[in-house]
C-alpha cells in the first residue's frame, strides 16, 4: 500500500505537470514516504471512452486511492480547465473515492491568465469526490525546465511549492494522529 498517490492528468509523458509531480514524488521518497504514480495513460482508451466503471484497472486505481493517506493530483490547463482525459477518468471513479482524503492539487499552464482554473475548475471537481482540498499550486510553463533535476526554475515558486508539500505531509500526519485506533463503548 502506498502512503501517497500521485495522479497525473496529462496525456503526455513528458509534460510540465508530469515533471513537477515526479519531482514531488522524489522528495517524498527521500523522506521515506511510499509513493505510487498513476497516470491517465495507464487506463486503456476503451475503458475511458466507453465509461467502463467495472474495468479492473479503474477498480484498482480506485482501491489504491482509497487506501492511500493522501493524493497529489495534477493536470495541465486546457481551455481554462483540467485535461479532458483526467475528467473522463474521474467520471468513472466512485463518487466517494477521495472522501476525507487530503488532496494537493497542482496545475501547469502557459500563462498566469489561467491561474483561476485551479480555484474555479479543478478544486470544485475534486470536491465532488469529497476530497479535503489543500491550497494547491499553479505553475507557469516558463518557470519549468523538464530536463532539470529540480524542474522549478523560479526560486519563489519553488519555495511556495515546497511549502505546500510540507503542509500536505504535516496535514496527513495530523489527520492520522487524530484517528483513534479503537473505540470503547
């Protein structure tokens, strides 16, 4: 079982959002946190196109997400929203798959003009799955170099992203401490 699921909504393997999420995954692993990477590319096109709710792959993704302690989910911005293929995957996941789960949303886009896609498109979508959305991060493609070990070029953006990652980890630890292991009646 993974502690953290990183779910990529990018249809491209070498996208800006994918490089940021791989980097965050590396940082988590350096802290001895188990991470599993899932991509929309892992789901057969037929399962997505024909909305196969009972697809073994979709059921496995749902199970991995339900058993994780938190989820980092990212997408490039397309037409002022998340990727359509991510929406298609989310549409066939169970409605409560993220119930109470801390979710760190991340979006990348070509300009700051799409900054509000995080607040007005992505977070409401995740809320329908009953997630506990954290603040999240929006990054501009020009601030990212996919070939570098640390892909975030702008120091302020890097520090803001690392701060959100720290808060995400801290929130998960606080949440797990507050859950009693047994009840006495």
